[in-house]
C-alpha cells in the first residue's frame, strides 16, 4: 500500500515545517507543535546506522570541533515539494564544525532526530560518498544536499 501524493506532502510538511496535517483521524488532524522546534542532524562513521538504531549517538563522529547541527522545522530550514516524488530538502547551508584535532575520521552516514533534545534517531541515510575528515576540514551540506523522499 502506498501513500497518495497529498498525504506524502502533508506528512513531510508536518515533520519538516511544523504544518498541521488536517483531517488526519478527525477534523483537527495532527496539529502543529506549539513550539516548532528543530531537527537535529548527526554524522556517523563507516560502521554506520541501521533501522534498529534508536539513538543518534550510534557510531557518531567525535572529533574536536564536531557538533550536531540543528535546523528549524520551518520553511527557512526545509523546502518541501508538493509534487511526486514528494521531498524535503535543506533550505540553508549546514556545517558540522571544523576539525581541530582527533583526525582522521570518516563520515559515512547522516542521521536526523526530531526529538526535542535530539536523543532519538528518526531518519538515517548512507552518504553518497564517504568523507574523510582531517584537521582543517569542515563537513557541510550545501543547500538542497539533504533530501528526504516519500514516494
């Protein structure tokens, strides 16, 4: 069974832009959060992330200078397309911090948490190419480089 395009769009708007998902279950649907909050992004090493992981700390990078990045759950943080395949993509540059010591480390997976304290892993994906991070390297995602697709 597949979600129809309108439901895909409503789901991604709810997750990434804190938009109410109207008429889901009843007329009030899934309301927007009182405080939109953020999505917390993490990077993991080549050991990676799997569907049974529940924490973004699974194999997370740990170099000096690394920090998880938060992105607003709004149109300023994420662009959600309204056409199939329905996608959410980062709307701004995301930088994880310059390595100042502890290298090299290799980033191979990215994780996303919508939990208020960033302590639950909700989404993950292998990077299209591993990134070896040495001193002076600041891993980053260009605008539109993180894409979540529901199809």
